[in-house]
C-alpha cells in the first residue's frame, strides 16, 4: 500500500489545478524565527507576500514559549521514573525488598504490556477530551503511582505499581507528540520535538542529583530509596495541577495567541499540509490507515532504538557501579553528564535536519554514534574510555528516539494518521522497552555482553532500513514531480527522506 494514485482527468483534474493555483506553495522552510524560500528567492517572495516576517517571528517565538516548556516538563516527569529505578536499586531497594537474580528485570518488564495496550485507546480518548484535562489526569495518576512505589513493602506490590505506571504513561508521550506536531509545520517540528524529548531526558538526568539528595533521608520506617519515589511523585502531582492552567489547545483555539497570531499559525500549517479540525479518530479511519506498511517500518526502527535507550537508562547506574567500580552515590552523579552531551547533540542535529529537510541520514549518523559508544563501553581499555563510550551511546540514543518519531510524523500528513502512527510507534516502543529491560541483565554484570550484542544488531537493522526508506521516498518524490501522482491523498505532498 503506497497511498498514491494518478490524478483524475476531466473536471476533477481542472478543479484540483484551480485549487493548487490558489493555494500558496506547500514547501516552506524557516530560518530561526523568520522564513526563507526553500527553492530560491522567487519562491520566498511568493510565500512571504501575505505574511509579515516580523509578525511571523513574533508568533513562532510566542508559540515556542507556550508549547515547548510545558510539554518538556510534563514528559520529563515520565522519564524520571526510568532513572529512579536504577538509582533506587544502587541505594538499597533490591536488598530491602529481597530481590532475586532476575527480580529487577521483571520489575522493569511489567511496565510495558499495559503501556503497549493503552496507547491507541489513549489517543482515542484524546480525540474526545480537551488536551489540558487529559494530560492533567494522566500526570496526576502517574505521580500517585510513583509516590506509592515508595510505600510498597514487598516485590509483588512494586510490580503492581509498575503495571499501573505503564497504563498512565501510555497516554502522555503520544499526547505530547500530537500536541507539538499540531502546532508546527513539518520543518519547524523536527528541532522542537527533538528538543522536547532530549530536554525531558536531560531534566530526568538532573533528577539524579535530586535522587541522591533524597536518598540521604533516612527515617526508622522509610529508607533513603523510598524517599526518591515519594518526593518525586509528590512533585509530579504538584506540577500536574499547575500544568492545567498553562496547557493550551490547538492554534486555532489558543487562548494565549491574539486573533492575528492564530491566523498566522493556521496559515503556516495550511501551507505545509491539509489540516482538518473536523477530522476525528474513528474505527473506519483506523482501518484505512493501520495497514500502511510505512507505519510498521517506522514502528520497527523505533522499537529497536528504544531497546537501547531504555536498557541504558535503566542500567547505566548499575554499569557505573558494577563495571567501572564507582560507589552508589558517585554512580548516581555520573549518570547526568552524558545527558548534557545528548541535549547539545539534539539541538545541533535537529537544526541541520530541519534546514535540509532530511531525517534518515541523521538517524543513521546517531546510530553510528551509539555503535561507537557501546564498543568503547564494553571493550574500552580503561575506565575513562568506557565512560566516554556512555557519552556517545547514551547521548545519541536519547536524541535518536525523538528523531525517529519526527521522521514518521513528517511522512504522515493528516492529524488522524499522525495519531495512528504515534500509537503504532509507541506500542512497538513498549516491546523495545521489554527487550531493553531483559537483555541488560543483572546476572551479566559487569560486561553485560548480551545487551551489547543486541545494541549492535539493532543498530545494523536501523541503519539498513533507513537507507532503504531514503531511496524509496526519493523515488516517490521524483515520480510526483514528473507525473503528478498524489502522495498520501494530498495534492503537492512530498515525503521527507
């Protein structure tokens, strides 16, 4: 299924031709907060004739301030849980709850089945519920179950909390992706979504410093590891209540933009794609889109990337502790610097990717960084080279996950298809989480060889698939320009290779 067809002849063709003449050029590029033509000076003049560059810059800047900080912070509290488990483990959780050899991996694994099953139902609920209500409800639930994880008295109770956390988190990341993609054209979206994802990862890494401070608290009934969950869960709940008042709806309904700014935002998106506000997620539309092979290919490469990201996020504290010999406290602190590197890498790579309107070469570049990093971490001759390897593999992994999401979103032009694409990717990402939580096993310390092999094999598959997607999308774009075939049911749409 390629979602292409040859344009009709006769009256329908003439009607489409007239519509295309009246519509501004689809291809839009940006230069920070201004706009420059993607195909030369003449195109730029045509595109900008009806938008004042100063007003456009002010509108985009205001949207950035409205959307990005809120979405980053909400997502960060989800990511914090990934760091919490590893950090709690090195300061005594396993000992107090009497973990067996595989208990830690099981506690990580049970998070994902509920996550995988609840992504699409959550997207359906989002189509029926205002964004601010849905994100607030999910965030409060996630915070409550995080807090409750610090109150458990046995392994079984911890497993129950992990299952419920998976159900709550299933709706948060896809909602964040859906919101950000609805506010920006495709080639504004890449840098911003990558910044949201890597920024959230950076905040979660900084939480390692908080976790270290919280773990210093010890009372007769509550050991230090419990306070990591209790206090960070309480902070999440408080942040969720505040977020309710600052989360905005879609551009045409924004309460923070002026009427003129709403019109500019809607017009900018309209040049990029045909966005239909009345389009709702229904079973008919799910059936029409779910069998598009491209969604499943994007889901596969996301799954393989997430296996690396989750595995490293959960096990880096243990790798530092067991493989490199650092104490529990130092291991907590040393998890943070690679995330700073990842954020810098994210801004750089995503900015260049947006400017040249390509995704696959950057996914491949980041995956090669992961390969270099995991080789250094496993076979580096000394502790310094092994720790440097964590910068490459962990830093690139936290960037590549949102980059692959952006790659899929750019090639799904309608709101419904983006929603379904997100559901497929994140559901398969949950399978990647299961892989990541089982291949880096505690009993394989200190080398974690099975996990290293999985990362190398996954990287080879991702690089190969992205190369083939690039060739396919370029071929279809050439056909569109030569014959006028309609891609994805939208006149003038071109794939992002």
